[in-house]
C-alpha cells in the first residue's frame, strides 16, 4: 500500500527538527512522518505513538533500519505524557499530531470504516475498547442517532436517516448500513450518500472530539520552551478547535502562533494524494 505522509515538507519545516532533539509523533499511523523525523536525527529519538495497534505494527515495518532512533508506544491522546515518561523524559522538542484517518483503516474491510467494502460495523481505532459502530446503530435511541449524524456528520437529513436506521434494525454490516442510507437519501452527487453517516459514526465511536481536546490540553505542557506543537486537521470542527486553543495559549502568553493562517498542501501534493486536499496545518511555538 502506497503511503503518503500528509504535508511532510511543511511538518518538517515547522517542527524545525534538531539532530539531538526529542520528538513525539502522537499519530504515527503507518510511520511516514515518524520515518522522516528519525532520518534527521543523530543523537535524539522520536516517540511513535498510536492508538491503533495494527497501524503501529505497520509503522514498525515501514521504519525498518531506523529503530535505534524510534520508540514505539500504544495509546491515545490521554496518555501522551506517559509515552514520554516511559522513555525517561518529561518534555519533547516537538509534538506532531495528524488527525486524519489512515488509508489502511479506511480501505480494510475488516476494520469496518469502509462504505465500499462489506465488513463488520466496527470502526474502532483501538480494538481493545468495547464500543463499536454496531452498538450505536442497533441500540441507541432514534433521537440520539439523529443528533449524532447532525452534530458530527453535518448531515442535513439526520432525522430521516435516523428513522430509517431504526426501522432497519438489526443492521448487520457496513454494506447493509450503506444500503439503508442510500435508500433513504438517494445519491445526487459524486459522494456516496452514506459518507457523512460513516464519518459521524467513526468520530463518535472513537470519541475523536474528546481526544482532540485532551491533545490540545496536554501538548503545551509536554513541549519544551522553544519547542513546537504542529497539528494537521481535516475537518472544519477539528481545525476550529486547534485554532481556538492556539489563540488562547497566545493570549495567556504561553507562546507564539507560527501560522497566522493554516498552511495548506501544495497543488503537486494534492495531485499525487487527493485526500490531502482538505488538510490544514497549524503550528505553535511554546514559550
């Protein structure tokens, strides 16, 4: 599987990687950013963290030959301080978080994220957690499902879709759910009608908004003075959280915003990797 680390040149520029620095890649994914950081280190190391153990295993394979400069850690954003403390340090010279979902997760049928490939209604990034997408669609009240689709998926037909989902229970698989949504809201454009429904369920299952809040709360404290926090967001709600958090840190005198406006991927990158087109990178230097 071809892996494109999003906005790699911009990430390295804003992290300002030092050969003897310590870095934390909060979302190692398949290891693209981790590898590029490790290649620029001599005495330092990068902690590759991810809540998805399968992705972390792939990151290890994709960074073969660089493991002397990489430390792998399995965990969510609520254990980032532990990821560093386990390595005997309290702060890093740079903290990176790419909030996007990896192509591996989106295209692997057995993970349950895909609209196009039939699989279990799972969608868990950390498969050690109990809650799955099946729990939401088969057991939550109709109003709760409608609220979820509207707030997290910005789905205008949320109430109609929630009613269709409840009537179709039990929903057995990703394809079954996609078909239920398509019957309720027929296709009108290029996007599959269930795209927003699947996105909302994924965000809910993985508590992605809560995870981002925890990331933004802890990142400044685990970054050294003069170090950088770099975050890549893909949705307006994610980017808004990052922008507001960095502004508040600036108002508190805790550092400087390095990106007056978010950096965006180049036209060349978007041509090579179309999913990168919605990426927005923001950076903050801690005082």
